[in-house]
C-alpha cells in the first residue's frame, strides 16, 4: 500500500514538473518586451502622450501662427490689430466666427506673406476693382495665384471639409476670378495700429491616438502714458503688475503662464500623416 502511494506521488510530481516546464517555455516564447507592453497599454487605455518629434511640434506651432496672424510669430508677440479675434478685427475672428471667408483669408494670407503669389500677368481680368487698380496703380500693384494652390493648402490646414472659393472682402482683401481660376491680391491702401500687444505662449504638445492638441496662453500689454500695463484677458480687465517692462521682453514664462488666458488648439491626423486644424476649445 505504501509502495503504491509512493509511486502515485512520484507520477504526480513528474506531471507537475512537466507542466511547469511547458508553462515556462510558453511564457518565454510569448513574453513581450516592456516597450511593447507599454505601447499596447497606451493604445488600449487611450493614454495621452507627449509629442517629442520636433518637426511635428514646429508644424503645429506654425499652423497656430497662421490661424492667429497669417505668418510665423517670430518675436513672441504681435499687434492686437493683426490678431484674428473680436468684432473690430480686419482679418476675421477664428475664436467666434471661423466661417468660409475667414478660412480662405487664412490660407491666402499665408500664401501671400510667404511669397507664393506671382507677378500679375493678365492686364484685363473683368473684375472692376482689379482692373482699375492695374490702370491707375500699374500691373505691379497686383499679384496672382492659381486657385489649385489655394485648394492644396486649404486641405493641409483644414482637412477635407466643404468650402467655396469666393472673394475675401475687407481692408486686406482678395478677389477670386472663376474664369481664370485665379486669386488676386492688391497692394493694400489701408491699415492700422494698436497700442496693445498680444503675447503668445505655446506648451503641452500632446496627442491621443490621431488627435493632437497644443495649449496656447495669451497675455496682453497695453502702452500707457506712464509705461506699460499687462493684462491676463482679452478685454483688459484683469491687470497684473510688471516692473521696468520693455516691449519685446518675455513676461510669460514656464513659471507664470498658467495665470493667463488659455485656449486649446486641436488637430487631427489625416491619411497623409498631416495634422489639420479642427477647433479651438477652452
């Protein structure tokens, strides 16, 4: 009886040993390296991650500048006159009324300021304002660009949304020639200035799956008789103290940017590995 029990225990031990060996082999063959496990967890849990690719960060930053201003903001601040915000803006309002005309203006400003327009070639366009400018100011006062270029960059910045090619009215306007598929830019005969400068601070370049976003903070500096006054809000109600300030100095830093007005600019990745703008949120 004891011998039978001893044999049974031996067989059971052998079976357990074999199971353990098989389990170890299976685990070793199917074990994922830590980086793969982390990426898998991020995908399954939809974890937000930092964007570390400098080219992607630069692209997002530049697109925010085009939306706000029409060109790259190289000095950290712009005149409030040039900001696309508010009822008095001559360049549209991307915060409250991003309509078809404003989107077109953003693209055309980018192409115009970026030197993408060509010298005017057509002396008679059939568009009275353009033709009269050519007659009285000379053909060099008008530039042109093919509408296909506008459509290409429209998709890059705004994705595949419906839009209409049309005149962009206003002080800094553009004329659309449907017959020749061209946009015309006339030398501006108007303009303005502001005693308020807008400082822009971008941070937190992050993504969640195919959505990317950038947190953008705004500070406002108003020139006054006694010097400069800084504000945390667009309506210039929430003032902060700044000492010995010189226009152009950085007063928004890593230490204080959270005190200022904040918006989030959202982008979505398309099939061409391009992030296009979708919306501004608080």
